[in-house]
C-alpha cells in the first residue's frame, strides 16, 4: 500500500469522474457541456431537473440565505439508528459538490425554497465562477492493496477517488483526510514524513473539529474547543514551566472552572503556530 499526497490541480492529475462543466438551458433544464474545450473542474452532473417543476414532486430548489449558494434537494435513502429509529435523509446536489443532510439538519439550516428562474440564474453564476477560477487542493490518497489494511483506514470517512492524468496514467485509492494521515502512518508502522504547514493544521482542526499533534518543544495537541459560544483553538499537553514561553509566542491563558487553559488566537493562529513549531 502506498500513501501520499497528490496536488490535484497543480499537477496533471484530475478527478476523472467529474470533468465537464454543464450549462442549464432555458427550456426544460436540459443539460449540455458549455464548451467542448471547457477546462475540467470539479462539477457534478445533475439529472432530472425537469421533474422539479412538478408541484407533486419531493425535489426542491433551495437557496442558502446566509451564503447565497443554491442546491437541489433530492430524497435519499433513510438511515436507522442503533435503537431502530428511522432518520429521514436527503441528498443536496450543488454545482461543485454534493452531500447528504438529515431532515432535522435541514430544518435548522438556512436553506429556503427559491423559484425556478432564480435558481437557474444562480446555478449558472456558480458554474461560470467555477469555470473562471482554478481551485488548488492537496489530496492524500492511499493506493495499492488496501483490503488487508482496510480496518486501519479512517472509518468515518470512506471515499474512493480516481485521479486521471492527461497522459493516460491514473491512481485509484481511498482518500485520507489530512488529520488522519499521522494516525494512519502510525497504525501501519510507517515513518511519518509528511510535514504539514501551520496553515494546513489550523484549517484541518477548525474545519473538521479533529485534534492534531504538533511537533514542538513538547508533545502538543491542537484541538477545537467551544468556549462561551465561540470556537477556539486550544493547546493541550503543555507544561506549567513553559507557560511563559507560550505566552511570549502569542498564546494566551484563561481560567475556566479553576483550571488554566492555553489558547491560540484564532485570527493569528497560523503565525503563532509557525513560531511554536519553528
């Protein structure tokens, strides 16, 4: 098994199963490529738009009132809890990605219905914006014979992707989130040679809520904590004898329930973390 990172845009590798930019036509929401020479970007093909026009259908055209983004809500297979309770679930298809959302999450979200004309316009705006802006991302992929080590791969993130190159080469494997790479290397007995930048660590912790180990003068753990209704970046594993050293490098403390806790300012987290690991 091989584990490594692939820059999906800066290298010739592209995701081969999502290549075309699709344009909504004015009649019937028919789909077609906007141009045979359109640059490939991560766009999903949305089917059955015409069925959304029927008032009896369960599909819905939605717009997020906070972000302004739009999405097509399609009924998906329900889930069962450990207690046998049915959890209603939907698939939310958007121009650049798709995902699943439960009925409870939908009720608490900012998604609201929008008329077809406005939906068509906003969809085209997102497609045009994506076509004119290149997106760079680094993808960590585990390839090779994975079945013997399948149980060591992240169980809460199962996504198989194929990365195709213009010269015909391709890679097929399981995506590994950045915060899971150190744990996976340790589980497989591999030497972790991945040096993540401070920006990558901060983005991963804030985005996923999963803690990450930091190589500093001490074995530190950066985690996301909810304090007074706000998300903060907290350091764990520090010693009291080095507390002043952390403060001089930009960290701050707060006594919560008679316990001193060490935090990294969210606004300057990248710079502070770079000083700590430097």
